[in-house]
């Protein structure tokens, strides 16, 4: 039996739901009988059935007893939005389960496996574990680091400017780059911005994509409270306003929220404050070929940001006239 191939199939079906399962992890499960896949299930939508339940539903006890379940993540052992998967597995009559990775969520974290073993089920953990972690990068990050993964996204002129000081608000990057940003937004659980950005740019800050997505939450970092609710930012979805000038407390507050990732889309002041304090994990720069010149406001002071912030260039691609670069903290 090729365990890796079956686990790979379980991963493949899970990732189809990456935009609708979040902030839950993507999880896939497959049931194998006499070396053939006889049932598949995934966690398709936040709040709905977990993968194991979708996979085992409708299969007879007799067949399940002689089958192996491959599940990308350790089955949960707690009652959340749905009952524990361990209960469903135990009562299904399953005798053998192969698991990709332990669930780092402290509500689970090994207790699912212990419960299955206590009920006489054979459990093997650690098949394609790194791939499972990679497919749930933000989820694992949050539980390991006790704070959400922070991505900072900026659009820059080719001379490193954010915008021009005279207020001429022409777009820096191309339409295609701005469309790419919509996908980056869709990948994150929340978008954070500052008062100046919503005042000056009037952005909607939602993910305008042509596939189903759990929209990112909106977080506004501002001490101002008299916002004009007709601004686009306030129009769709709930906005959480954080009035706190201490960044460490802001991060603490973000860590308490049910989010694994935050996309910071803000002006140079807020972006530098996150970066200078080390509160970022990924920086995405969309760079236009056009210059703004000496009427411009720079994104970063002094040396080039790559040296200053110890960044590791992970990928480069061209989007229309622009270059997109993704950096991670070394
Ligand atoms: C599983 N199978 O398919 C998923 C699991 O609020 P709930 O009830 O949906 O629970 C969410 C938590 O359950 C989530 O944070 C993670 O620890 C686990 N996700 N577990 O057994 C699944 N999606
Ligand atoms: Zn579950």
C-alpha cells in the first residue's frame, strides 16, 4: 500500500477549500478498502462538517471495519461548531487510521490520537507531515507562535516611493497587480489598515475575486472615533477598531481573535512601525517601472529595506508592467 500517495490525495482534496474553510485548517480524509479509495471527504466550509465525518458518512460499518482512514490532520476531540470527530470515528467501527500531522490547536494537540488509541484503534502519525503543515501554513504558525502570521503588502514606484506629497492620487501599479492583491487578500483572515489610508484612499479592503471566499475581517488601527460610515471601508462586513498606540498590545489583541493571518495594507508610517518592531513575517512589494521623484514620500528611510530588515527574497514575478517580489524575514 502506498501511504504517501493516499495521503497526497487527501491533501489534494483538502486544499480545494482553502478559501472557504479559513480560519479553520484545510483537512482531507479518504477511506481505503483493499487498496482502493472508496470514499473521500474534506472540510469544505467553516462551521460545517469536518473532513472525517464527510468521508465516513454513508459507508457501511462492515466495510469501514476493514478499511484504513487517511486523514491529513489529527481528528479533533472537542466540541466546537461540530461534535468531536473522534466520536464519529470510534462509533463508525474503524480499526486503523493514518494521520498526516498532529493538530497544534491546544484544544486538540494529541488528545484526539490518545482517545483513538484508548479505543483500540491503530494510529500512525507523520505521513507527508511537512506538506500538511505547508498547506496550513498560517494555522500552524498561529498556534506555534501564539500570534497571527503578518504579511505586509506595499505598492512602490521604482524609486521606492509610496505616493506623492502633493496628493496626486494616480495608481502606482497596474490593474493586473491590483487584481493579484485581491487574491492575497482572499488568502488572509483579516486586513489591517490605519486611519490615513481609509481617509486618503477610501479603499473597500475586501477580496474581490471570482470564487467563493470567507471575506477577511477588517481591522482599523486608529484613535479617531467619529468615522464617516459612508466611507467604503465601513460599507461591507464588520470593522474592528483598535484604539491603542502600543503595538505590542495591538499584537496581543490580534492574537486573541479567531484569525491566523493578518494582511497589513497601510501607509509608510504604520508599515514602518510594524517592521521596525519585527512584527511581520512576509513582505510583498509590487513595484511599478515609473518613478515619482522628489515630490514622493518614501516607503523606507535610509538603506535599502532588504538589508535593514534582513529579508530573504522568496519569489519574483512580473505582472504586466510591474514586478512582484515576496520576501520573508530571515
Ligand atoms: C478535524 N477535522 O476537518 C477539521 C479540524 O469550530 P470547529 O468545530 O469547526 O473546530 C475547528 C477546529 O477543529 C480547528 O481549529 C482545528 O483544530 C480542528 N479542525 N479537525 O478533526 C477537520 N477542520
Ligand atoms: Zn473534527
